[in-house]
């Protein structure tokens, strides 16, 4: 469906034009999210006897997709999109029962469910800043949830996760081409909401630390990036209020920072895919373990996040110090012919 929707986007002028926080230089079709959504729904409805919770995920993700599509067409305000995300979470939680079961109070469970789902929805949306990045991360995470669902006999959940894997894998064939087609907000918010909802549904472990560590690792890159940009934007006085944070856009995400280190766009994308793969492999390794291993998993993720944030916070001073020492190191190493050696 992607080539056909790409053609419609050109005909209808539904294009992403070059702007300050973009990395492309010419208009790009942004109806790819429609293909993602339709592929997921068709794959999911292959099993018509879905559980009530899985129907809730479909209903909530459809509402999020529709909102994103409207935003792609007419540009909705950020505040309005946030309100609709809250409504979608409320419907999914209290009508269909897709809600965390951690606290004895249903409102606490609802609050943290909505916080997590909305946070991941927007975190994945932020990852849609380079060709193939968001779709690849969601594919890796969805495939990991499928392994968990299949091995723990949560087969209904497995159907939806494989539908999401298939949709993102098919879309990557086109999205990895340089500025060929974008998924738009309709695709990125739909992917984030659906992935987060499936993570809420999944029964991870009897041990609470493991049940916290595994989904955090599976959703590791979007969470890490969200923390990174929040801390650095506040530290650099770029944002001071929640509204400023919501409205702020810029090339300061983890992918942009890796690209500026010299990896290039493809190098940054593949590096983040690889790190997400490491996080997911560690998450799978934690599942047969106990609470202590879950705590170590959370500590590992925290250390990686703090280390990455600290590096990019102090990157300039690191390179300045390295640059001052470099000439001294080079001048004291010579070849036998007396010429300075590399």
C-alpha cells in the first residue's frame, strides 16, 4: 500500500517540507502512517475472536491514528493532541481493562498507565527524525514482546505483536530509502501508543523489579532519548515550562547527536538499532530471574542513561581537553626517518 499512498500524497500535496529541525532538502510524502495502520489492522483482524483487552488496544490506537492523520493534514495544536491521547488511554483502561495492576488503588494504576502510554507514544514520535529509525526500533521491540508472549503462552498478545512486526518490516522497505516516504504523526504516534499498550498488557513476571525492568529495557531507546533531551534542554535553558517543552523542536535528539559525532545518518540509525537490540536481549535474559536480577537490570539502564546524558552534557569540554593534548602526543612520536608519525 505504501507506493499507492505515496502517490496520493504527492497528488494531494500532503508533503513534509524542509524545515529547521528536519534533515531532508526536498518535500517528502507523509502518508506512510496510513499504510502502517492498515497493515496492522488487517493483520490483527485475521483473528476475529480477539480478547476484550486486545480490542481495547485496537480502539485506542485507532483514535490515536485518526488524531495523527488530522495533524498531518491540518496541524493540530499540541495541547489538543495531548487531551485526545488522555481520552484514548481512559477508554482503553476503563472500558477495556488495559491497565497496570501494580498498586491496590485503581486510580494510581490508571495514572501510571496513562503516564507510561502517553510518554512512550510521544517518545516514539520523537524518534521519527531519520529514515528508518522509528520503524526499526518498534520492530525490534515488538519482536521481543512476541518472544515473551509466545514462550509464556500469551498467544492473543502474540497475534498483535506479530502484526506490528510485519507492518513495520514492510514499511522499512520504503522508509529506509533516503527521503522516500515518511510515516508522519499518524504513523509514529500510532506505533508508540500501540507498542506501549501491548507492553502494559503483557504479563512479564511474578517479581515486580523484573516486571519493571523488562519493559523499560524493551522500550529503552525512546525512554533514554526522552530523558536525554529533557535534562539537556532544561540545563541549557531552552525550556522552562511544560508548554515550552511540548512545543520545542530541534536537532538535539540522540540520533542527531550521534550523527554529528561523525556516524552520519545511517550510522546513527544502525547504532541505535544495535543498542536497542542489546537492551532487548538483556530484557529476555532477565525473565527467568528473580527480583535481584530485575534490580540489576534497572540499575544497568540507569547507568547507561546517566552516562550518555553526562557525555553529551560535557562533550564540548571532553573534546577540547582531548584536542589540547593531541599535539603533545603527536610531537613526541616520530618515525625512524624523523618525520612525525600518525
